[in-house]
C-alpha cells in the first residue's frame, strides 16, 4: 500500500513540474511589443441590443497579425484587413447571457503572441436602456465650456496639445472646463433650468480656435483641457442628482484635420474628397429638391465644411458602424439624456436614418435634436420622425431646432407696423405646424453659440428682450437659452464674431471683478433680468399646461398677439403688445375660450385681474394669465 502511494506521489510531482514548465515556455514565447495602439470602442456592456460590434484596431504594421479570442462571452466572427497595413477590423459578437468579464484578445504572428488587448465587458447601470431624454417639460441651458467657468486652472495649458491658452484673444483658449460646470450646477438649477447642453467636449487638438470643440481629433477622449472622460461622467451623475439632464454635442459629419485617422486613413474612401479639400456648396435644399442634379447633391453632402474639417464618408460601412458605436458608447458610458447633432443635413442622409434608428432602438425614451438651419418649415419637417416624405425617406430623429420660429419672432420684434410685418410672421410659421409629425418636440430658442446674442438682436431693448423670454418660455416646444442670456450678455461690438458671442461668463475665473454667480458687480438691470428668468422658469418647471397643453393662437391685430395653452379645463393665456404705448384689449374676441371666466391670475405681477370686458396691456410688454 505504501509503495503504491509513493508511486502516485512521484507521478503527481512529475505532472505538476511538466505543467509549470509548459506554462513557463508559453509565457516565454509571448514577446509583447506594444504594437496595438488603439482599440475602438475600447469596451462594451452586457445586456445591450447592439451586440454585434466591429472593433477598429490600430497599430504599426499590424496587418499580418492574427487576432484570437478564447472566451465564453465573446465570439470573434471574422477580421478584415484593409489597404492600410496599420489597421485591422475585428467583427465580434457578445453572446447571449454574457456576463461582465475581462476578455483577452491575443494577436499572433505565426505561432507567437506578439501583443494583447484586454477588452472589458461591463455591467450596465440599472435601467440604462430606459434613460429619460429631454422633453417639453424641460428648459435647456446651453454652455460653451471654455467660456463658462474655469474650475481647474491646472489643465489650462497641456504641453502635448498644439494650442496655448490666451484669454486676451476672443478665439483663443480661455480655460473654462467641465469642473467649472460642475461647480455651478446649483446656479443653473436655481434659475429653473432642467437640462444642460454642452458644446463639444471631445479632444480638439487643433492648432488654432480649438476652444469651440467642433473639430474632433479623438472620438473616445474628452479634451484634457476640459477634464477627462471620468469627469464628464461625473458631470452627468451630479447633474442628475440635482434634477438636471445632460445633452452632449456630437458631430458625425466631420472631424478635425489633426485627427489621427485623417493623417493615416485606413482606406481610400474613409473621407469624402480624401485626395484634397473641396468645400461644401451649403445648398441644403438639394436633399429635398425633386429637381436636384446628382452633382449638386454630392457637392453639398460630400463637400467639407471648412478646410480644417474633413468630411467623413458615412457611405463607407466601416465608417458608418464606427460612428454608430461611438454614439452608443457615450450614451451608455456617461448616462446621457440627449444628443445635439451638429450640421445634420450635411451628413449622408441614409446614414443619419441608420444612426438615429440605432440610438432610438437602444434607448426608446432618449432624445436627439438635429441642427437644420433653414427658415423653411418644409425643409425642417423633412427630418422629423414619422414624417411621410415625398421621396419615401424615413427618419428617426425626434427633435429639430426650430430656426423658422426663431427667425420670424426676432423679425417680429424689430419690424415696423406695415402690412405683413410684425407678429404675423411667427403666426404664419406656427400655422405651418401641420407639416411636423410632432411640433411639440421642437427646440425653440432666441439665440445660440452660432448666432448674434439675443440682447443685441433686439438692439438692447430690455422690454423687447423680456417679451422674447416670455415667448420662448410659454410657446409649444422645448425652450433653450444660451449661457449669459440671463444677465443680458451681448455681442454689440461685433455681432457676427463667434469669439465675442461666446464671451466669458463673469465670475467664472478667479479675479473676475464681476461675479454673475452671486450677483457681485452686476447692474440693477442685470440683476432684475436674472430674477425674471428665475421667476418664469421655475414657474414653468412644474406647469403641465405649458409642457403639454394644446396651443390655440389668435391672429395679431394692431400690434397685439396672443395664444392660449389649454389642458384639462385649465388655461394659460399669453398676450404681447409690441406698440410703444399701452393698449386696451377687448376680451370679447376671445369668448370662445374665456366667455365663462371673470378673472385670471397675472403670473408676472402676482395679482388677480379682471378679464370680463377688457385688459390694459402696457407698452412693449407681455402678460401671462392663469385661468381656471
């Protein structure tokens, strides 16, 4: 018996030594060389609808490498080589019932593993697929991060980046960042805003004017001068804790000319006009024009926005998948509540249909707003979800920026009183709402980061300005205001200068003589305007009549225009007098709605007033009346 045990013991020792030797030999053969520089997307999540991914792998001369995955959670279906030897594309599937895991992707050269990448499969946040997007119960605060607040001066000057900070130059880097937004979330909340849209925060390592963020140079990395990916996620989390949603600005149409894959593209058609710059014609109507020539369509959609913004070719299926995956990655990673899409009609329209479908299929309650800068509702409505178009085009884009309303209402405030002028313009725009499948899901705004400041638009007339704030706060749709509008920031010196439009918010930098966050140094007029915003937006915040009420407008007469919002036998009546003198309004004209009502509550002046016979409307003013 002892002899048998001894033999078994010797046998086990032999097997153990052999196993250790084999492991040693295997490890000795892994001559890792750090060939793999990038894998994008860098990770994914279990439990998503999008389970078939294409990983872009980038490194020096990797075309001869053979990737292998041995894991029960992911299957490597195939891999593609392309013309550029620095790329591989891996087609993988995350298997049903996959669990969070660290998956090793080994890259072989012959029989030897020369590099590896650990691809993380992460657990999703609870109920991530049902994230609630921004909607018409929200009011959006638009921020240009570089110009809002400098929360972390240590990241102002990053030596690896091309551009140095220069706060004295209106198109230079001023130092505002994500931490600055986080630090002032209470200010934003107190004003009554429920959503923050931040201009692009992804890396923008351009040699000049990199502050605005619209020339992406890395689609998976926050610009270090703004912070980090982790800090952006923290902004989302802390915003939610305060009842504020976060909207990210993305640009699927173009990248920056310093992007690493523009300098070293994987294939010849990764970009449109890849051999040399050709500017877009900007003739956006070619998308809908039944008479448009093919060359006109191409020159608009395929041309570059500017020479430093090469046009991505979304007709290339690998590019298309790359952009879709990137968008889903950011929504999941940061817990976003919305996306704003820059230059929406400049991208390939079939791609945009695929892109919006993928996002809304993964996140059914999400919201996306597209920028189509046109004064024509026919052009705008073409892009909205559920629109039945003349050419059969199907879009899944829920929200659009309502430029026709913005243009017409500003003109109305500034017009003379001749025929066809004034409030009849926005009245006619609203009369075209039948064109939209969902006019209540349009983004309405007096200005934004690309437009003359609203206070400058109305020639610094505070009365006209307040009329505008009332209009956008009570009209159908989702209101958006640009940072600083609440303190009458202007662009008077040079109205069209984008650098001036995006002026630093006072108090956002250490040593600022004026601090708008606490009111120090603001003029009486600025303080009153801030208070006005706080009053009207906090009133709107919990007012379901304004969020979802039916809109009934009455044609303007004698410089007076009004509309009602109606829900469940409750009404809000909004009245505007554009005249330079007070006007008496006979209320009998509105009897179809108010015949049985004697009085209403004046929201702005906080008092009860009679509406039985007439109303006196002060010169250049607005009334908000609650009627129950």
